[in-house]
C-alpha cells in the first residue's frame, strides 16, 4: 500500500479520512445517476411513453446484473480491506485474482441462461403490448453485455478496497462520459432508440473495466489480474461469500421489489410506470450521493476494524452527522422544484403531476435509506454476516405485504407510500443490530481509551 493511502487509513483526522474515501465515491456514484437520468432524457426526446416504460421495466434486470458484480466485488473488497489492516499482502493478490475471473464467469453464466429465456424474462418484467418490443431489445443487449457489466461492478469495489478512491472515481466518471457520448450518437445520429441506449451502457462499462484492470495489473502494489495468483480456498470463499451473499440477496430483493412495484403500478396505466421510472431516477441522485458516502467509508471501517476500533467508532459517528446534513439539504431542494425536475423529461401534465407526487413521498425516507445503507456497510466491513443477511432481506420481506395491503386500502397512493413504510422497518431493525454490535465492542473500546 502506498504511503498516501496508508496515511488516510491510519493517521489522518477522521473528517479528512472520510472525505478522502467518500468524496470521490460520491462524485462517481452521482455521475452514474446522471447518466441513468440522461438515458431517460435522451429517450424522452423521442416523445414515446412506451420507450420510457421499457426503460423503467428493465430496472430489475440491471439490479440482478449489479447484484452479481456486488456478490464478488463487495465480498472480496471488504475482505481485502481487512487483510490490508492485518498486513496479509499475498492473500490480497489471491483474493483480487479470484474476484476478477469469477465475476467474468458469473456474467457468462447469466448470458448463457438468460438469452434462451428472453421471451419469458420480458413477460416476467411486466411488459405491456406497447412496450414489449422495446423491453425485449433492451434485455437482449444487456444480457449479451452482462459479463462486462458484472466485471465493472466487481473491479470498482476491488480498486476502492485498497484505498485508491480517486482511481475508483475516475473509472466511474469514464464510464459516464463514454455513455453520454454514445447516447447522443445512437439517439440523434444513428436513431437506434432503446437498442442504442442499452449498447451505450454495455460499452461504457467495458471501457471502465479495462481501465480498472490496467490499474490492477500495472499500477497497484497489491491487487492483480494475473491468473497465476488465482486461488479458491475455503478461507477465500468463506470470507467473500459471507458478505457477498447478503449483498447479492439485497440487490435481488431490490430488483424483485422494483418488479413487484411495477406490476402494481401497471394497474394504473403506463403513465404511472413511466412517472415512477422518471421520479426514481431523480431520487437516485441524492440516494447515490448518500450511498457513495456510506460505501466510500466501508474500506476505512473495515481496515480500522482490524487495526484500530476506536478510529472505526469515530468514523461511524462522523458519517452519521454527514448523512443528516445531506438529507436535509436535498429534501429542501426537491420540495421547492419537483415539478420543474419532472418537466425536464416530459411535457405530459399527467406524468408531471404523478412524478412530482412520487418524489414528494419517497423523499421523506431519504435520511432513513442513508442510515440503512450505513448500517449495512458497517456490518459488511466488520464481517457480521448474519446482520448483513438480515439487512438484505428485511426491506423486501416488509414491502411485499405492506404493498398488497396499502394497494387494497388506498390504491395508487398506498402503493407509493408502501416504499416509505418498508424503509422505516429496515431502519429500525438496522439500528437495533448496530446497537448490539456497539455493546459487543464496548469493552474493547474502553480498554483502548485507557
């Protein structure tokens, strides 16, 4: 590990260390949201609601692809950070090589399984007759490119795990810039509509993956893509999947929740699905800023967990204060200009009204989702596999019955409010488990202070 990264891991003031790890991640994730929003914007210029509906319906598929990347990437990344704290540098090479090749294999398996089932997948996503063809086009391209998308999410986690926050950010921004340029070309020059937008996403992820692989192969002191370091020992598999599987399940639940949510919204017409697609993309911006903050500090928490638990406690406390401040700022902005934000994507008054309403409701839980993400990150960083697993399922387990009951009782409004209720349940469970973890570490922390 180079001296600069070691300084931020071990010696920098907590606020400075959090900024070093989190700010690049926040910028990178916000750029990812920007290109997600621009995907909808470019398609919106074609004034075809069915295309926007297809883009919203394919969110669960993207969640599954991302889940496979995070299965390996988050599991390996948090393990690598703990290994660095213990100075087990050769083991870091074994884990990074394992992560690189296993993520490629997972992507290839998804492609091989998914393509023959394309019609079933599109029907399962809830495509309407008008949006079926566009949804099928998007799904086909994403399945073909899934090995590169899975690899992108894996490598971003690995690079960040060694403290190379700027390199992680550059890779994410590179992906965004390439995606935006390609989006403009495929929509306005080649007129490839949905196929073009999906292709742009895959190619941009491939370019960023090549950048990360180059860093790991030629720039990083400890990470590697060399197959000679590949190992799949019981220790590696156990530590990677102990955290990776809960992350995977959480992502799958998010995809399933999006799928179930879309099925309920379809009852209220394509406009409801499209409005949710637009508002959810706008909501992603503050959510991903908070996610960038919480995920950015995970390597610092994981390193400190094995090297300095008092520093870990101070890092968590500072991050909570930052979440509160950001949630308040974003909430005020959205409540002031929500109509104008939705109006960037459509001139349909019904879409603007529905999208603005969804934004107002879902922004109520912004602080809650930020804290839930932090709870999950802490459990991942400290190898609390059971707590991470519980966090991965609690929101989905809560949402499904709440969604059904709320829909029966209050129709469209109940469907929208069910998201806030599920977020609140996950927050309460996470807070209790973090309190238990704090009590478990308290004797050791007190001995450190003395």
